[in-house]
């Protein structure tokens, strides 16, 4: 079975540019999560969706970050304009149901470098 | 908010040695999850624990859900070079009323290095 698929795997761009990260959750999973991982702060939850609806976006750093889930099989995380401090690995994860006791399954991440 | 404290932060061991790491919290968790992250990849679920006192094995890995529900342990026996990576504990976050509301709280990770 296919796992969570993220694209691109790597992105290098100049500050000020718009960045769009993409995620396809595991088929049949109803919850989707976006995380950011850095050496300094570890894994941070940015936002999560249940049944395509954003439930908690309190982890989104600022208005430059936005996330959408137009359907059950696709989500995007957008940064506009990007800044060097946004450089990190961004992970998408999905979970079968909204039951928080069920495990999340992670994609391989997008390594983002903002110059 | 809830926090999970993992120890040790890092370990350097020789191949063949056993490894033990733990995760503690000041509040109760109803589920403990252990993930491993290989370099350049996302975290992968190793073991899920759902009951206080539960002891679960997955190959050379054994994890326990502490009786107090405030801690969990992960042991790796006879380590091999591919055990290298970062090990995370995680559990569902809860509000002040104790209701889980969908998020996972992650520990800061234990970095494991295995020398051949």
C-alpha cells in the first residue's frame, strides 16, 4: 500500500518567493497533519485537518503560512513570501480516523532551503 | 501544555549491545507511541501501547507502558548498524479536562549511533 506521498522532496528557493508543498495522504485516512522539523525546535505541529476541515491551526507561525485541503486525497502548505528562517524539513502525516489514540503515518518530508 | 521528556538525548554504542531509552511525562497518557526516524526520512511507527502495564515486542524491540501511565520504555536488544536514527516517543495531547483533541505530543528524541 502506498504511504503518505509528499512533493517535492527538496526545494531550494530565494527569499521572497512563494513555496508550495504538497501531500497525498494514505487512501481512506480522514485526518491530515502538517509538521515542521528543525534541529532547534524538533517536530512542531503546524495544522491539522479532520475530514478536510482545519481543526487547529494554532501552530502556524504567521500569516505567511497557509494550508488547504480541497479534497480527501490532497493538501497543500503554502509559504508566501518565504524567509530564510522557514528553512526546515516539512512533514505531512495522516491518520485513519479522528481518534487521537490511533497512530499517525508520516511521509518522507520536503527539505526546504530558503536562501 | 503537556511535555514528554526523553532520555538519554543521545547514545553511542557498539554493535551487539542492548539499548534502553525512556520517556516521562508530568501528566497521564492513555496511549504511547514509539517512532523511529532514519536520516532523510519521516518518522515510522515502531510500537503502539494502549494499556497501562502493557509490554509489547516487535522483533528486537520491546516497549512498555508504565503502570503510572506517566512513562514508557523502549529497549532494543543486540543492536545492529541499521538501528541508527532518532527515536521519538509520542502520545495524544489532552486539554485541561483530560480530553484528547487530536494532536500528538512528541518527545525531543533520542539519537542512537551504533558503531560496527
